[in-house]
């Protein structure tokens, strides 16, 4: 029968400390990135940086590994604005507004973002075990069990993510309808950016919850599906706008 590791195990305590420091770093990094994006975007893209700020505040408020999956998702999706200046969901890229980046500099920016995505994913994969593994299944019956060392807020995140995903779908549909019936309206871009941004947040939170211990996995899967649809639909619509 597998043994339960003691809560005061030095390696587990180091992991808890690592999680707290990581959440602090990601939180302030995302708030800063969101603020810079808002300043660079201006009135033309009023919601561009808000997803970063929202996840950044969540990271400072809750020390949940599931939020790191949302961090990785938003960072990965922010690579698109770094490659295509027409992409305005989670963009425009703020560095393009303050300096003229060539091909090499843009490649370096994408590489740095890729490293950050990889780092966040690795942290999530490892630190999610701090939720506890007593209810997990394993091929190794003698693998030690990890006690729950942090509060598990995944049920709450799943419900929020599903709600945000429905919001993303709603705004994406509104953007499409406005484009069809009022092609000259510039507000359709804002609605599409809002729908895509909400979809990106829902997708990230949904992934974080789905791969963590939770009682609301169905809600998380709804968030992943609806969030993906709203993001892709909004992205396609934005590319068609003048």
C-alpha cells in the first residue's frame, strides 16, 4: 500500500514556496504586460490588455497551479500578434509601438515568449500535485501519495471559466451580426476582440482545471470547447475586417 508523505516533507515545502514565488512573479508580470498592451493599443483596442491584467490579479489573489495553465495559454496566444500586426486579440504587440523591430528581433521576441510558455507549462505539470494525489490513479501501486498542501479552488475556476466562455461566444456572435448588418461599423472589431479575449481566458482556465483534481471537470471541458470556438471565430472575423 503506498505511503502518504508527511506535510512537513522538505521537498514538498520547497514546492509550496516555489509556487508562491512563481504566482507572485507571474501576477506582476501579467499586470505589467497588460498595462503596456493597453497603453500601446489605445482607444482603438480597448480590451487588448485586460485578459493579462485579470489573470495577473488572479495569480496574486490565489496560489493555484491551475492559474499557471492560463498563464501559459495567454502567453502562447500572444505569439500571434507578435507575428501578424493585423492580429488584435491579446494585442497589438506593445513593443512594436515603441520600436521598429526587424525580422531577427521579432524572431527573438517569439523565442522568448516560447520559453516563457514552456516554463509555465513545466511549473503547472509539477506543481499541480500540490493539490494532493490521494484520489489519483497510478500505474505504480507503491508510488508515495502527496497530501493536499494548498487550497483547491478549481471548482470555482471551472464555473467562472464556463461563464466567461459563454460570454465569449455571445460577443463573437454579436460581432458577426454587426458585421453582416452594419459593415461600416468599427464597433464590430471591439466586439470580436472582446469575444476572442474572453475565449482565451476561458480556454486557459478550463485547461488548468481539467488537468487538476476537480469536481467540475464537465464545466471545464465546456469552457475549453466554447472558449476555443469563440477565440477562433473572433480571430477569423478580425482578419476579414478592413
